[in-house]
C-alpha cells in the first residue's frame, strides 16, 4: 500500500515539475521574442555567463547540441556581437568563446523579466510559503546533483 502511495506521489511531483517547466519555458520564449536571439543561443549565453570562457566542445556538451550545431550557433552569436572567439593564452591552438557585454546585458534583462514573471505568479503566496518552496526546491536540486554524480 505504501509503495503504491509513494509511486503516486512521485508521479504527481514529476507531473507538476513537467508542467511548471513547460510554463516557464513558454514564458521564457515569449520574453526572448523581444530580443535578437533564439532559445538555444540564450542557453549558450547563460552557460558562458556562469562558467566563463569555454571551447566549442565544452559549450556543446553543456547545451547538449552537436559540435557542428554549436559552431553554427556561435557563428551567429559572433555576428550579432554577443560573443567573440579568443585564442587561449596558454595554448594558442585552443579557441575559447568569450561572452561580450551585449550578450551579458541580454542575459541580465531576460533573467530580470523571468524573475518579474515568477514574482507575479507568487504575489498572492505568503512569504512563509515562498521560503518553504525555496528550501524544498534547493533540497530537490541538491538531491538531483547527488544522484547524477553516482
């Protein structure tokens, strides 16, 4: 009985997370419509903002796209002055993708608008419930990282 109930609860959690993820992704795409970048380009810019300069191969692995697709993505972003290719100072054969100020500005603006959206969603939720939500999401994220590292 308990195992069935636990399976049902896990199914509910998975469904709710899937729906929430879908809604956030949809809202993110609406926000991105006002910027000269695509959703995959935004993801790439975020990784560069968080990790610093990356090679095409490293970026390709982070965004889960083929090397050739990532190269095309970087070409378009470079053309729009969002990133630049720079030679690695330690090994001139290595080329790294560097986030430019324009790309960083877009990331900050889009994230701010996404946060405003979530603020609107949570405006009728008590501060205590929001704190609980933050703790539980942090716990879930930590547990997911632990399982991934196994």
